């Protein structure tokens, strides 16, 4: 009879969880979380949501939804509190601007893009994945 230590049982569970999150060819499968309702976020709207312990700024740009990390790459400003004009958000701290569709930085003082996340719509639900 084989004895299984709690450490090897734990590593077995982690291995099984890893398999459950990957597709047949070993490719990671994105996990999506429901974060908001389409009907509650009109065009030009923005909303702060939390996805898997990450703060995410969610935007409706002319009926399309986009998600970026809610952390300015200059000094950690809360981007969801900024002014949204079209597809650009201005950081409320020092005025850096980012494209919410691509995460691209558009002006100083930030020089690095922000993280973008995958968004999908299922009926009235907005779902976001923070896997990358
Ligand atoms: S923290 Fe955003 S521009 Fe400085």
C-alpha cells in the first residue's frame, strides 16, 4: 500500500487544477467572470469592477466594451475615476492619457501602456477575463 504525504496530495491537487484550466493542447483556457450588466453601462459609461482580486476599469465606447487594469502606469492612479472622452481615459492624478481599447499610453507623464483584458458579452452580462 502506498502512503501519500499531505505535501504530495497538495501538489497533486494543484496539478489537477492546472489541467482543468488548460485546453487539450496544453493551451491555457481563459476564465471569464460576470462583472456587470450591458443594460447598466450605457455608451460613454465607465465602471470599476473587481475580477479575481484585480481592480478593473470597464468602459462602454460606442456600444463596445473594453477593460483595462485600474492602475495608472505612472504612479498607480485610479483610472476609473478619470475623465472618459471617446476612447481615451485621463488619469485623475497627473493627467496621463490611455486608449481604453488598446491600453496604449497617449501622453506623459506615463510612458508604459496599461494592461488590457478580454471582454465578452453573453445576453445582458458583461464578462471579463484577467488571464494572460
Ligand atoms: S498617477 Fe497617473 S498620471 Fe501620475
